[in-house]
C-alpha cells in the first residue's frame, strides 16, 4: 500500500469521501475521467511539447534536456516536503538552466486529475495520502512512464551498479502490475505493525506481548488503571490492516493474503481471517479500545497515544516523524509484529511483519520532462539524499544500506531490529496498491471501521468485504492484477 495520510484538519473521512464522490473523484468516475486523457504512442507527445533529449554522459546518463523546466508535486503528509526540495536543489546544481516548479499538497487526486485530463501532468509525483490517485487505474489507462530506464541507469553514487541493484529486495518488483514494465518507484521503506512506548509498558511492568492472551491480559491490566489498550485512526480505519493483515498471514500463512490480493472467490472466508477479525473485535467488546476512537483522525489518535491514553497503535513507520511534536522525550517509541494468536497452530512465527516500499513516486507518460522526473528520483536514491531523508523524517528509504553510519532515533532503530527479527518472514499485501478504492473506502471505512465501532460483527464484516471483493472482481472497468 505504501501510503501516509494527510491531515484532514478536522474534516471527517466520510465527508471527504462524499465530497470526492460528488465531484466524480473516486471509484468508477475516476476511471472514466482518467480514461478521457489516455493515449497511445511512445516517448513524447504528438504535439511536440515534451522536452527533447539532452547529451548523454556519465553525469547525465538519462540524457536530460539541461534547460528543460521540472515540475514536481509532493504529498505534504507525514514526511513533509523538505526532503524533496533538498533533492531539487541538487538537481538545480546539476542543471543550472532548469527552472523547478514545486507544489506540495495533501489533495493529490483533486489537484492533479484535471491536469491529467488536460494532458499537462507534472514531471514527477509523490502519489500518496488519503486522496491519492488510483495506481491501478493509471496503469490500466496507460498514464505512466515505464521506469525501467531509471532502474537500468547507473546509480548516483556508484556508476558500476544499476539503480535497481541498489534497492532493497522486492522494491522494484512492487512497481510492476503484471508485466515487465515498472510503473511506480516506492521511495520510502515502511515497516507496518503495532507501535508502542517502551516507557509506558514499563509502567505496567510489561514488555510487548508476544501472544494474544498476553495482549488481552495487559489490556485488562491497563483498563483497571484507566488506560486503554488500543487506539487507531478511526476516521481512516484502513490503518487497521497495518497490523491486521500480517496477523492474518501469521495465523493462516502468506497464501491467505495472496488469495485476497488475487480477488479469489471466498478468499475472505478463510478461517484465518475469521480468527483475526474475532480477536480484534474482542478488543472492542472488552472495552480495550480508547473511548471515542471511531471519531479520531490519524493525528488525534497518535496524540492520544503519545499522551499515554492508549498503549498500542497500528501504524506505519512515518508515525515517528508525523507525531514528533507531541511525543515525549522519554517515550522510547518502538514497533512490533502482531502477537501470535496460537504459537502451536499459527502458520508463521512471531516476528512476521509487513514491510514494503512506501511513498509511491510516478512519472506521467505525457509529462513534458519525464527524463528530468526520473533523474530527480535517481538523485533521491543517492546516499546524500537518502540519509537526508532518514535524518529529517525518521524513515528508511528503499536504498539498501542507506542507514550506514547514521545514529537512528528510537522508532527507526526499532524498525531495524524488527526487520532483523523477522528475517524472511516479511509479507507484502498488494490489495491496497492494486485496488485503492476497495481497500480504503470499502474494506476500511465500510467494514473494518464499522466492526471496530461495534456496528458489525466479525461475520457480518467478512461477508460485506467478500461482497465488495466479488463486485470488484466482476467489474469490467477495473483492471485486474495477480501474483505470478
């Protein structure tokens, strides 16, 4: 899924969805609108507006037109914009004649859809946040440039290595949608899981519970002292899968998530899904969820967690940067894999975690300077930009070994330790990348959010999600993707 969420400034998620739907910005209308600007052809548009090729050299391996302007749009969420502006300064140093236009926004879809429709998209986009453009639709409508030219270019720091050879395992493959083309470059490397404060757990003489029974016992102990076990982004309940999906894989094996991603019939009716849903529902039934959580957005839930009102928070590794203004100095932030439901029966061990490329960058096919967009990404994947990102926003990047020599903050240190403990037991569900509306609005808001608010039972939530998945599978306007 690879996504941080923007601050909606008190506007409810349902309000955003209704407004977006009214404007034709989500689900099927989005497909049609993007389809209106889909064209065939290859490198460059037909009316000659696209920048030409520059002189290819060791310093300019992508043959960027040196004086061509560069148009950059960055999602202004948990990572902010400064890391991109710093990379743009390096681009400007390499190409002094290039004028750079930088835009930061939390409203990617609404701002950029008219530009795609008008054939004037930016040169590179950080397509993230609650209102990101549907990646599967962009690919299906031939709106994106193939990034294999970037991946096969010499890396920024070591010309003897291709860019693809410097990336963490699986990152390049994430950008593919069933073919050899690579449409998306996931810049951040996100560790998803259950976040907690070592300091706050110590107040209960506890460490992170490795079994679900231990989790419930700790939540009960906390409840008796007026502290909730869990909170989450109630207005954005698609955050729940950050810990729920690897929990499902741990119980039933990674093949359960594969069947879900592939939209296979009855995939959601797997016993592992039912067991995981019932475990999470038990948190609600026993009063272990912070009161009022369904009405909290991501910032509010993180703040409540920072204030010690709840012990656990499902989230991604951007949370350390996004919540830093309210995080106590002695918080000792950490992330853990989901607790084991039954160590004797679970198919995967404790430590199984979801980690994958995050913060998806794309280069529109009809951009005026697509080579410039790719060059900016090549710069960003250099050690200087990577370490600037890590130090600035407390997140890993997709550059393998990018942390070498750095002193990491507590949350990021915990990410490294959690990844080491997981070893090969790392899962990467793709449903959120392939079917954004299904994952966020239907599974998240329409079912999981309702279940955790007590308005649906686990069985009802599963039936509803299976219906949503079946409808997507049968919808001929939605391009389908499968694990191969």
